[in-house]
C-alpha cells in the first residue's frame, strides 16, 4: 500500500475517482503558504507510507528543496504552523519527514459510500486514458497489447502461459485507466512447418480427430512426420560433413554432391518446402487446408482463453505480413547502409551502429528467405498504419530480450523513431518444473485439467463444506485456474519460479484458493446478515470506531492509488500484494467486528464496511483476470 504517487488530476480537481485526492488537496493547500511552494509542487511529493504507523501520507521535506534551514528544522516548523483541518490531524515529525494521519470518521464517511456507489468502477480512472483531459471529445488513447502468441501445431508451453496471464492483466489494467485497448494474438501460423503439417495430415490425419481436438491432433501428426524427417535430415547432415572433408582433401566431390541432392529431393523437408511454396504462391487447395487448420486452432484457443477470462480483438499472425512489406523493410535497410552482405547472407552488425550489446542479426539467409526481423518490422509498420496506436506492449519472455531490442533498434535505424518510441517490451522469467501427473506438459488444457482435479480433491477433504457447494466441479475448475494464475503473479515478472501443484492448491498462505476463500467468506457473512442494500446505505458509519475498522477503511482508501501505481510497475504482484495484505486485515477483524449478534445499528455499519471490502477484493481479482466465487 505504499509508493510515491503523482496524481495527474492535481489540486483543485476534487474528483471522486480517488477519495484520497481530497486529502492530498487539503494538505497541499495548507502547506503551500507555509513552504512558499505551489500546491501542485507539494501535491506531487506526497507519498504513501509503507505502514499505517507512519501515517496515511508522508512528505519527505528535502524533496521540496528549500534552502536556508536544515530539513529536520523545517519539518518541526511546518508541523507547528500547519492549520487545524477537518480531515487531517497535525502532522507528526519523524526526522526529515512529515507524517499525515487522516481523521478516521471523515475518512470512513467518504470512502465507504464512494465504494458502495461506484461498485466495479471504484479504483478505475478513465481520465488517465484521455488524449486531452481538458477536452474529452478528443477521445481515448489507444494501446495494443500483444500477448500469448502460440505456434499452431506446437505445444502451448509455459512461456505462452505466462505471456497469456500477464498480457490479460495488462489489458485489463489499461482499460481501468480509460485507454482503448486492442488485445492481439500474433500466432505462429506460417512457414515450412505448415508444409510438413499438410503432408502429415495426408499421411496420418483423421477428420474426426481434427474436428474433436484440432490442436492436439495437429501436434500428434506433426510429431509423427518429424519422426520420419529427422533420420533423413541426420543422413543429409552426415553426407554434408563428408563433403566438407572431401573438399578439403582436394578430391572429386561430384558423386557426393549428387547423392546429397538426391537425398534432399526425396526428403520430407523438401516436400514441405514445395508445399509451402504453393501456399505462398496462393495455390487454392493449399490455402484452403492451411486456412482450415488455422481456423480450427483459433476456435479451440478461444475456448481455452475463455476459461482464463481472456478474449482477443484480433488474431493476427506471421501469415498476415505481406511479402512486399518484408521486401520493403529489407530494401530500406540496404539503401541506408544498415544491412550488409556476409558470406551470401544479409546481416545487420549493430556494433557498427553504436550498440555492441546487440551483436549481429541475420536478416536474410543465404537462400534468400527472410527471417523474423523483417517480418516483425513489416508487421509493426502495418499496425501503425491500421490502428494509429499511441502505445504497443509486447508481452514476450526475457529469453527474447535481445531479439526485441534488435527489432526496436532496427526501427530507429530505419528512421521510424516515432513508432519505436511507442513500443515497449514487458518481459518475464521462466516457469520451471512444469509437468502434469502424466508427464511433461504439452498444452494449457492439460495444466488446467490437472489443477482442477487436484483442487477437487482438496475440496472433498472437507465433506461438510463440500456438500454445500452447488456446482463443486465447476467451482474446483475456477479455483484451479485461480491457483495457476495467482502462483504465476506472486513474484516479480522477471523472476523464474517453480511450478508447484501442492503449493498453489493450498488454502494456507498467500495462494489463489486463499484469495477465493476470503471473497466467499465475505459473501457468506452478507447472506447470513440478510440486510438489504437500503439497510447498508443508511448505516451510521460513525459507529465504526475500532482500530480494526479504521485500519481497514485506510486500506480500502488506498486501492485507487494501488491501481495507478501498477500502471508504473506493470507488475501483477503490485495488485496481488495489496489484496493479500487487505485480506489478512479482514481475517484478523472477524472476531472483533462481529456482524451476527451485534446491535442492529452496529450490524448495519459493520456490514457496510465488509461489503465495501468485498467490492474492493472483487475489483482487484477481476483486474487480475480472476473469477471471484461466492461459495466454496
């Protein structure tokens, strides 16, 4: 619940997007004549504190850079001169810091109604996404978030899972900040492997299996044809090594060259290359087969993504980048002297362009075929033309850091500074030890099925509670998905983590099931209390005087700032840490702030507090992409 904030609304806005902005304004206006600084300057330097014993907001006195007296002396003087306020107590001096404590009753009367009125919108701020805050008619800023991006007919591996979870969260986050968000899935849907796949389907394919499980079936036949092609490629490689030695010995190579050519012409890879050439040339039959594989795969992906609360606005892919765009990119690189010939291949040597860390990048192979960089450049330029985006985020594993940095650098060298300046790489570490009970993971569905089954077992262990759950298998599935997603988001993005079925499905500690339990418990309290929304709205909030109640309100007040701070960190753990901290506070409050059996007016006030807490927990979980359950 901590960190420096500079809220763009500034003093004088008094917007109810964030109730604490009113306190910021109050403190800024009071300190301005005392410090000789403008209210805006004070406002921007007010920071959230790490713990509530250090206040609700803090001001590091040296940050205002006022010469003359020592900061510690200034802190004492400013505290003494700080006027009486209805909202804030006299600031407490802590060395060179001023600590501001919000007066409990006004805060409670401001925050709880704000949450109960705004409901799902509490914590969002659509002004942050406006092109011009002073003129909303100019519309919203537009962001593209590219995430997940699996390869058709290849396993949906751990890297894709992380990209999917993090990307879904970032898309939600920017929507909460009022941006127009385009969710994009850039599929690996082109290349020689589609020739292999089409040939494999002719040999091993089953229409029934394709309709039933397109992704699984395409993967299976891809594996089969690779079993056939691998020995062929090994034999060709062996002969090429032999050719190298014969050439070095100065002997006649004609027979060996003919033998290699014969092996290559009969290989599965050559058949695949020929098929892919037909595909590139627009052959209708080849195109129809490719299109069917792609469409069926997307259909299946959509079902899986839906379980993770994820949808896409656009399914793009490598196939969608026109050859002309790739050639144009290659031409610009050549004309500007950015690319160069290297033993028949075309490369960019970044060491010659002021960036030694990026090394060299291959642009075209010796056979003239283009590689990812020209395709990626073509795709970015195309997206800029089509969508005129203000920002684009690539959610790609840290293993690709160099590739993405090379891409952005190439855009700069080509003169597309305006485009590269709008692009950002949000990276992440690896998942280790990811396997199902039946062995190594192939697809996301395997993982979700496994975790759902494990969650079902955990639920059954408490038979009495299990019998009260209306749809236990569906609930187990939701809890399982929550378990996977929360484990993924529990550390900094860049950190690697160990995939642990036991740990993630536990109700002990900071896990997904614990978060769901916290939400379900609040729903249960509400059901048992049986109060109407009118009862809650008419509650006398001045009755919430206990320290547990006051501190919970202080935590709820900070939620909008947590969301805004997350826009800076782009870390799901920023939100998750807040939710766990808040649910721990709730957990310790239940014995002190009892609802059932308390005086009617006290009951209403406490229920208003718990309903506000449930709403914030709900909002936080939805932001993370989770489905809060009401019973479990």
